[in-house]
């Protein structure tokens, strides 16, 4: 088949079924707010439509120069956010191990004290006037993304009597099809609060939890500036084999 046609066929191919065994159950009483919002009926699946398989598409012009720099994108000129400076980077891949290029990766987080810039946020830690807590990137042709930020602080939340969220960064990823949309959280290697967290504990498989923990990556640290953490993200794959389509992954 002509390569262009085979690429189009690949883009419209159906996605693999979600492996519900790796995802936490919707109803997890240890995570209190799941009790009311978990569906009471069995889920119903629909065939996905062509627009769900092929969209969305983002142009590089949607990304501003400081969008992937949370240390500066909310700061006054000449100032910067307070906290431990870090780089977070990784690749967005599908279940077949193929890089997913040109996808929008959005990330948001609390400041170094564990406080969000949000009007309903009530934690007593102070706001940092130079930190907004939001950024975004587009993956490159190899599925890579990277951004610069400060390490977020842990914060308490009203679940049990004394529950704290481990330091984490929220991620939203639009894949090359809406069916690949993923919203998740990234944790930091070595944080003792991960094992204590009631949300993390809804995940039964320790290997799945490990996939949410970014590894300290000193090889990509910037000396006298920032440490680095590596976090790869895997989206649903298309039900098309590596051999039939996109042999070079492009
Ligand atoms: Fe959070």
C-alpha cells in the first residue's frame, strides 16, 4: 500500500480496549469522594467515530515561549518562583511503543509550599506571587516533551483525619485521537508519602504505581541550576501492528 494511504489507515484504526485491571476501581471507599461519584450501573461501550480516532490536532503556534517554564511564566520580570528547581521530561508513547508526536501535554501543580493558585484553595501555606502553577508543551517528532518548574510541596486534604497528598504534578495529555485522552499524576522517586496516599492506594498493581513515579535523572540535570526527573507516559495504542503501518514510526 502507498505509504501515505497506509498512514491514513493507521490513524483511523480502532484503539485497543482499555485494560481496566490496571486502572483503579471507580468505587474505592478509602478515597472518600469516589463513594458518591462512582457510577451505580455497568458501563456501556460505543463504537468510536472517525473524529474521535483522528482528532484533535494542535499547531505549534498554540504554545507560547514561556509555556513550558513554570519558574518564569507567571513571574514578574527579573524574578522567579521560589522552590527547588527541577526539569521534568520524558516521552509520550502508545502501547505499541511508538512515539506520539504533536500531542498537547498540559501540567499543573501546587507551589513549593503545597498551595494551589485557585479561589477555592484553602490550605494555610502562602501563595508565591511569582508562581502560577500551569504550563504546556507539544511533543516533538520523537514524542518528547520537557518543562522547567519547581518541585511542588505535599499538602493535606480532607479525606481521613490526617491524609496528605505526596508531592505531585497533574498531567493532561491529548493523544492523536480523543480516545487516547489521559489525565494522570506524576510522583517523585523516593517520596515516603506515596505509599501513604489513599488515592495511590486505589491502584492494586505495584507495577502500575511505579509507572506514576518519575525517576531522578541526574544525567539530565543542569549543574548548579536544576535536577531532572524522567516521566514517560503511555497512551492507548491503535489496533494496528507495527509491521503493517508506520514501519519507521513516522
Ligand atoms: Fe493536586
